[in-house]
């Protein structure tokens, strides 16, 4: 696989913000050139999407096997956090470090899936934001694909079964024609994330100087049986700005 020289440092050094605070009081904020948080607290997009775009209907779901180590009512949440922590740490490491690392099953499946799809991780939890809309979020994993493409990867664990199964209703305006389902909820989240990244003109210019002239988004589901990849459809990509306006209260 192609490794783009300097992509890892570029992704990290151009981040316009950071997650600051601790415990329940963490929030996204812009950062100074020296890396210190500055400016007002920014709202994360996950709760805003649920409140201002998704319907209130419950999504159909199938039980996921977790094994004895993750038993209990919050076992799935604990497992997801453990996988996220491992993925975030190892996505920043070298390929040699990942080969020798002891991983949880879902972590291993995730990196195997990246390798299968020829995605090379170059960063994780990379913050994107819009101070005017006062929203921020983080890209789960940033990858390169070939020598000319950067891919923002949204990782989802535990969404088993038919991810396109409808909740029986539609999204709120301005996406009132879109079926409410797990897959579409995650496409909406990825569309906003990609839109926020694409607003970084300086970052895009530095990427293009390295020959990386394309940026795309990928949704990657991982469960105990397999992984499944979805490229962000153009229909959703075109609506990233509209969704960002809606959830931030700009429209």
C-alpha cells in the first residue's frame, strides 16, 4: 500500500481544535498555534443530530453477542469505549507496532478491514469544527487511500442486523424525505464531519501540495462476525452544509 510521506504529521498539526476538559465536562474548543484551547465551548454534533434532525422513533435492532467479559446492562458501552481507545491509539502508531500489538477482537477486525480496503491510517480523533456555528466533532480515523486521496473513517461497533431497516418514519426537515434508519443517521453524521473538514482551506492546500487532491468519507461497521464498508453517497455529501446549518440553529 502507498504511504504518503508527511501525511501523519500534517493531519495532526493542522487540526483547528481539540477536546479539552475532563470527565463529564469535556468539550471541543478551537486551539492556538501552541496547542492551547481558546475561545468558547463548542457543541458536539451527536446530540444535536438526535434533537434537531432524527425522528424520536426507536431504531430496530438485533442483539449482539459480547462474550462474558462484557456482560451486564452497560457491557456494550464499555466494550465500545475500549475498542475506541485501542483504535485511537494504534491508528497513530506504525504498522509494525500494530502487527505486534495485543488487540480486542473488534479492534483487530477494524484494522484488518482497513488493510483489506487499502486504507492506511495516518491519524485518529482529529478534531474538525466551525466556530461560527459553534459546533465541533472528531474524525474517528483518518486514512490515505493511494497517493492522492484522504479518507475520513467513521467507525461504528455493535450495530448488527439490517442497518437500513426503517424506524417507521422520516427525518425532520430539511431532510423530511429521508428514511430514518441507522445507516442514514450515520451518513448524516459523516456528512457533517466531512463538510467541516472541507472548510479547512489551509489544510486542503497543504494536502494538495503533497499530491492529495481528493477527500472522501467512509462508514465502517464492525461486529463479531464481519465488517461492512459504505462510501458516503454523493446525495448525503451534498447535504453536509445543510445539515450543519439545521443542527446549529442557523436555519
